[in-house]
């Protein structure tokens, strides 16, 4: 993690703290997991597009 922080500091010309980088990575990871779970939940409700388009009528 420190290596990534040093590389970002050199590339951007600003000081990047390791703790800040860890916080950003954690929030991005949580957002990704929530997005994937939501997509799977929507697909399980059969609201995902099929070959015929949206199957909302069958779901209602």
C-alpha cells in the first residue's frame, strides 16, 4: 500500500497519505459489493432484460 501511495505522490506531485488511500479503497470496495448484490437481486426478480426485453408484465 505504501508503494502505491509513493507512486501516486510522484505521479501527481502531491502528498498522498497511506491512510487516505486505504479509506478510498475500502469505500470503493464496499460500493462495488453493494452494486453487485443489487444487480444480482434485480436479476433474481426477473427485472433484468431478457431476449424479449423487460419481463415486467410477468413479474407483476
